[in-house]
C-alpha cells in the first residue's frame, strides 16, 4: 500500500525545520497516509528481522530508528490537530485508526522474529563482540523490555486474546475522548439575565455573549465548561444559583443522556484489568508502575494515601475559616461545593488584601509570554524567540516562533495555540510535531495548547494567576523537547516515563514568582504601571493559601484513577449504574469523600485516564512534584535564575531526554535522591 504522491505526507515537509505543511494538508489526507505508513513501517521492520548479517547497532538500532518516517509524519500532525481543532471528519479518522494503531503495535511487539533479532544484538553485546554507547545500551534494554511487557512470550492463544483486548481498548479510549468533548460542549450553561453575570468583567460578559451567538443562541450569554470539576467563573460570580448550575453541569457530565460515558468507563477498567492479568501482573496499576520511576503500584499507593489524611485535614480547616465569611453572606445557609471558590477569593482578599480580579489587568498574555515565560528561558539557557509570521499552523490562531541558541545556532520551532474553541479538548498540553534527533538530523518542533477565553476583538487577553502558572508549566514541557540533544528519535525530549515527564515542567513553574522575572511581566496592560510591590509580596506569601483544597481535589482524582486500576477484575463494576457508588466507596476508603471538595476529575470526564495516556498514571504529577520541589529548593540555594543553574539543568536533565534511566539522570543532576520534606513544606502538609 502506497500513499498518493499528491498527499503532503508522501515526502518530508519542505518547510523550515520540517514543520508540517498545514496549508496544504486537508482532512482527507490523514487516514490514507497513516494506513500507508503502517504498511511501510511493518515492511521496514520485517527487513530488519530478516537480515542475515550479524546484528549491529547499524542494522538493528539505527535501522529501527530510521523506519516508519511516513507514519511518524502523519501521526505527529494528526495528533497535533485533532485534539485541538477537530471536526466530524477528523473524529471519524480517529475512530478508524485507533484500533489499527493498536494492531500495529501488536504486530511489532508480538513478532518473534523481530524480537529474536533484537535479542541477538543483546547476545553479541554480552559476549563482548560489540560495545554499545550508553544511549544504545539503554535503547536495547528498553526495547527488549517493551517486547516482554507486550506479551511476546505468551502462548499463541493468550496472544490472540491480547490482540483482541488491545483492539477494543483502543476503540473505547478513542470513543471516550470524543464523547467527553461533546459532553463538555453540551454542558455549557446559557444565562438569559445579564444581571446574573455580576462579578464578571465587561470583557468576559462580552465574550460570553459572543460564544452564545457562535452557538446559535439569538440572545443570552454562554458560560462554557472547563475540563476540570472546578470552573473559573465560580471564583467571581456573585449569583449563587448560577454558581450552582455551573457546578452541577460540570460534575454531572457523562452520568447519563446522549453523552453518557459510564459504559465506556466500566468496559475499559475491566478490559485493562483482564489484560494486566494476562501479562502476569496483579492489576493494571501494577503493570503501569513497573515501567515508571515508581516501579511498584504499592509505592504509588503509599505515597498518595500517606498524603491524603493531611490534605483533607487542611481542607476541613480551610472550610472552617471560610464558614465565618460565608455566614456573613448567607446566615444559616450551609456552605456548598459551588460556594467554595467564591468564598475562598473573599477570604483571600480579606487576609491578604488582594482581590484576584485586581490581578488580571497586570497579567496580559503578551507580556506574560514574552517578558515572563520567554525571558526566564533566555535567562536560564540563553535562548531567544522570534515570531515567524510566514509559517502557519493548523488553525489561524496558531503562532510560530523560531528558537535560537545563545551562539546564534537555530534550535527549532515553538508553536502556541492559546484559545479555547468548541473543536478543542479542554485543559492544556504539549505535543511534538518533530522529535529532535541527530540520527536523521531533525531539529525539534513542539507546540503548547491552552484554553484561555478569547476576548472580544481589540481587547487584551487578561489571565488569572492559575493561567500564568499553567503557561509556565506547559512551556517546561516545550523546553524538554526543544533542548533535547539525543541521537535517537525514540529517546527525544519528553520520551521518558509518565511519572518523570511532568518533573521538568513543574520545575519551570517556579520562575513565575522569581524576583527577576515577575516584575518584567506583571505590568498593567493599559497604564504600564508595575504590579504594586505589596501585591507581589502577598502573592509570594500566599503560596500555602488553599493548598488543602488543591491537594485534596488532586488526590481525589489520582486515587480514583488508582482504584479503578488496582481493583481485581472480579470486584470491578459490571453495570454503568454502579459507577457512582464505586466512586463514592473508593474515595471513602481513603478518607477523601469530602463533599465540599470533589475530585479534580470525576470518572465520567477523566480524559487523562479513560482516553488513555495517564491511565493508572495520574499520580505522576505528585510523584514528579517530589522531584520538582527538591530541585526548586536546590536551585534557590544556588543562586536561582542564573545561566549556571540553567546550563546544569539543560545538560544533565533536559538534553538527555529518554536516553538514560530517568532517576539516574536526576541523581546525576542533583547529586542525591530527592527529599520528600520539600514537597511537604510547599503544600503545608504535616504527615
């Protein structure tokens, strides 16, 4: 099967840095290129397996890493565009190729001949016939492990069942993502009385009106939902009934109706459990943890359950403080989950004399991006950013920046897609469009996506403080990809274990409050006045504020993810109607059944885990934060934002990507294992 020569994916992109030529790519180009790429890749790997010459780095590792280029081009472009700007055609492509890609993986990693060829290289290395460089040795170790974890040594009957499981799991994950996005869009709350929007800024009200018009409403204002349980407007909306409506719309997504995801949740959990048992693991959580830094599911469970009691205790203490404020507002009324964010902001204002809404005029996107995010990267690594208006992305809102090293050497491209839209999944994320590698001479092309609300034409994009932190976080992922310095594509940048990949991005958050960086970007968008110094000090001093809430909502989601994936198959729900009770019992079992603080994601819209990618791996954010908190303390103790600190982090961590065991890279950088106390101090936890 060959792809048509007129298909833009037939040859590498001729654009700078091999940026996909989205101006030429049409929706109908993706599926033929992916399917032809699968066939081409299998043929190339079959040739490796059939090679009769003694196994070498060149005819095994380099040949493997050079294969599948058509497939890689098509998939990297497709999985950049589809999550961010989908439509019915792209959704259909996703549904069609997801099971094909699962079958493709099985065709590779259940191939005894290919496994034997890789194993023959290991045999020659053990015999002293070949000496491998460290990156090649690690590649060989990881490749053999991938075959074994995939089930290459299972009997034929078990392999047949495994293939069927992988096919169905891929179908379900794809369907969950599409249905969750549709449910999020359908859950938007229409407001018909403008007075109910009291608390929103004029620009936000105008934006809500524009979104209502865009969705076909002749009148009214539309409040769209975020991906999470918590919703940004709840910080400021004074109308309690509207807060209640928005909250319930958020947390009840997927629990019935046209966008019911419960059947998918049940079937996915059960199939993953069956697959794990087939592969010799106690459960899916154990299977996932074994391939990460955690190593065991029990280690993950112990970390999360150790932190949970202290987090909930802090959340309850925060609720007691807020109750005093709430009773002044609504005497005799109980504080409810939809009141929490609103009252927390009032308490923040009283305690720190800082109203979160007053910060927004000082947090304008362009200043935060150029004088904050980019400036910190320049200060640490010496890199600079130049916008390339001549290069385009998959949507008119995508911006492209060329990244240059301190000596003027081009590094790659950074792309950014900042605004929310109905065709875009919620949340924020980073993608690779081209993986840096020296083998094929490819520099990196990476993209950050976020879901900022687009203001009316001519208005500035004003951010919340959480938006700022998210921007720094996702750019940390981008730096991991941009500053990668690896030989093999499969070891580039963020190609690390799930529970390590969040570590560099979380470290990058620390620069948002850096005394050299914050004054550069925290400037009033209209007057040019710097953010008042007392506000800045208050921001720094309030880092522990609401950490009980934040840690509890995160742990609620992380532990739901674990319970779904560590529960034995025989004890998992069999009926969609059992999902809510299973959730309730899971949270209660670890003391996280606190009604005022729902999990950051409930199962029915938990895309991290049921769309795949972070299944049994949502704990990674906390695991990585242990490393992050330790690193942040280390950097502050050694001068903070300096080129010396940046170069050390770049050389020993970012540049190495997945070419070395991740914890070995951490120890090389840090000189020691991480200390948990830094995380406990940061989150105000006493364990």
